[in-house]
């Protein structure tokens, strides 16, 4: 019991910033700006990309592929 009290005291004495968890990423706050900068020039209606990447509903099914081609530096076409 004394050990539990000591652990609890140690945790409660930590600065609040260490205890706070960062919120999960959101499409609007975290993803959309990256897509606008790197993808939407081509991935929008009427342009060269084969599918649009404008909304969360359009991006979500492509997430695994987007991650893979980004890590492999296939997209965006950096050679341009």
C-alpha cells in the first residue's frame, strides 16, 4: 500500500505538460494542408491525378497507398 501511495505521489508531482496527451491528428487541422501543398495541384478534378484528394472521404481509402508512395518518394514527383 505504501508503494502505491509513493507511485501516486510521484505521478501527481509531474508537471502537467508531461501528463497531457496531445490530441489525435485530424484531417482539417493536420492532413489537409499537407495535401494542398503536395498533392492537390494534380489530384483534383480536371487535372492529371487519376483521383481527387480533396476530402477525408476521398483520402481515407487511399491512406496506405499515399503513405507507401510518399515514403518511397514516388509522389509527389520530386524530379519535376
